[in-house]
């Protein structure tokens, strides 16, 4: 199993280096020290750092070569940083060996996570008016280079990060380099810093070569290949795409590593373990759905309104997964809130990408992210009310199923076959009698089927409340806008089902 994590660590390290000039240690060290038992000893983090630095040498070299081919290196503005970093990295390496596992391991875990967040918040770090390539540094630039060069150099040896991310921030935010030029310059410097820091680590602790030579060789080969591929990709796409991809990978990785690192403490909290279990099963359900939906969208000629309803079906079926997976209503509601809170900012960052508009068919800008946010927060409210207050999770499931199935069926029938439009003034949009009647029938069948066939309630006690709720849901859907019906319809159905008492 450790072999698998070695490969994953090296792949992540190479991708980070090629995409954004990140040191291999930013990704590799957390994985090795958390998931690989052979690195859990007294000097485990130090050995992991040495292997990551060794992987950085060729990885940074091939990345530098790729960026140099595209003329994305500027040493005239980076030579002071180069000299300072080379001077201090050996000192940092020796101090790291003295400090040991605790400081080194914890620091790299938090570093990974916050670097990812930083990229998501600001994926493109370039200024609007970047400095010209080859432009000389002014006095302020020299002072900045000296200060950050000395501190980054020490950190390179101490933490084993290679300083890539920190150099990237300095080059773009303080010295005015364009993003790709900053990446190319930082990887050029990292090639030498990684070499010096790696040799220093090995000389200080020679057992690394004797005990871990096979791991080191594997990581070097895999990380170098991944760096080359990702560097070529980065030089062909926009700065924003590179930043978003890097931020997403590092945020997920950092969060997972922190979770594993503090698992003994967190696992003692029942609500935490229940929520994690529910989240895991929901993600396990969503991944295959995404794998199926993407080819449908881009490789077939399925009408846009049909694809929208396929997304709709996947979205509302998440409720069923959460309710079946959760061991308490608090865990189910918290899972729903977490999903909504994560989805909204992610979609907000991605909605300016060209492929986003091709994937999601939006009626207005921002519709998808707003709808999904309202959907998952509505799930949390339904769970809290029906399951938490009234102790009736089956009613919550019935309300969501009646709305979800009915609304999807109404669109699939009403849009292509709805010849007779509803012309009453309060009705919102172009609703048809065919679509509304379909929603009424499907809502009734979904609710009655769930409560009667699945939960075993007598049909005589089910048909009347379900009929009234289906009629009310259909009327509310006709009167609601296309965005707000995600909230109004299921809440109306839930209220009537609870009021009529099944």
C-alpha cells in the first residue's frame, strides 16, 4: 500500500512543480509522513523532506527547461534572490534536523492547505502592468529581494519546501513579474536550492540513502515525468486556469492530510465521524454521476433542457443518499450545509471559464451556483424540521422526492409537448397544462409509492395527504420563478404532509 502513496505523492509533487513552481515537499512530505508508516519514526519527516528535495532537482530542471523554451525566465530581477537563498538553505537544513518531526511535519500540513486556499482566492497573481523582462531592480526591489531571499533560503533548508510558492508570491506581488515568468524563474532557482538542501540533508543524515534509496529513486522518476507534462500544459493555458487547478488540488490534499493527522482527536467526536461518513458516501455517489454526465454533455446531442434535468435528478437524489447514510439528523443536515458552502465558491471561481458555459446551461449569470446553494440549504432545513423536530425522516424523503421527480417530469414533458400554455396572470413564465398535469401525477406516484410500498404505510392513510400535497406543490411551482421553486415547492409539500399527519 505504501508503494501506491509513494506514486501519488510523486505525481502530486510533479504536477505542483510544473503548474506553479511549487516545491515537491509541499505535496510529498505531508503524504509520506501521514500515510506511510515507514516515515513515522523519529527522523521520518526529515527523511521525507530529503526525498522531496531530491525529487525537486530534476523536476525543477525539466520545468525550467520548458519555461525557458517559452522565454518565461527573468534572472535580471531574480539574481539577488538566487544568491541569498543558496546561502541560507544549508543553515536551515541543519536546524531542521535538530528540531525534528513535530515542527516540520505540522508546518508542512498547514502550508499545503493555506497555499491551496490562497490560489483559489486569487488564481492569477500577476499585476495589471507587470515589469518588463530584463528590467533592472530599483532600491526597493533590492531590499525586498534581500529580505525575502534570506528568509526563504532558511525556510528552504528548514522545511524543505524549495521556496517555490513563496518565491512566486514575491516575484509577482512585489517584483512585478508576470505569472509564468515568475514560475519559470522560481523553478530555475529551486533546481539549485533543492540540490544543495538535498545534499545537506543526506550528509547530515546518511541513513537516508541506505534505508530509502528505492523510495527516493521512484519518487524522482515519477515527479520528473509529471513535472514535464504539467509544465507543458501550464505554458499552453491561461494563468487563471493554472492557478485554479493548483489551488483545487492543494486545498483538497491539504485538508485531507490535516484530517488524517488529527484523526485520533476528531474521531472521538460522534457527530464528526458521522458527518465524515455521510460526506464520504455522498462523494462516492457523485463521482460516478459526474463520470457519466460529462460524456453525455460533450459527446452526445442531448438537448440542453434534458441535460439540465439530468443534473437536477442527480442533485435532488443526493438527499436520499444523505438520509440513508446519516446516523443522525444533525449529521445529515451538516453534510448538506458543508456541500452547499463548498460548491458555491468553487462555481463562483469557475464560472468565467469558457467550458463552464458549455457544461451548464444557465438561464441567467450565476443561476447554477445560486440554485445549488439554495438546494442544499433547503435540504438542511427539511431535515432539521421533518427529522429533527417531528422525528419523521420518511416525510422529509417524500417531500423531496415528490418535488424532484415531479419537477423533472414536468420539464421533460412540458417543454417538447406542452402545446397548451397556462394563461392565468399569476402563473410565472411559460408553463403548460401538459407539464403541470405531469408534475401532479408523478408527484403523487412518487410520494404514495415511497410511503406505501417502501415504508409500509396503509394506502388508505396515504392517498389523501399525498394528493393534497401534490396539488399544492404543482400550484406553487406554477406561481414560483424558476430559481425559487427549488425552495418554495418542497417546503410547501413538506408543510402539508406534516400538517395532515401521516
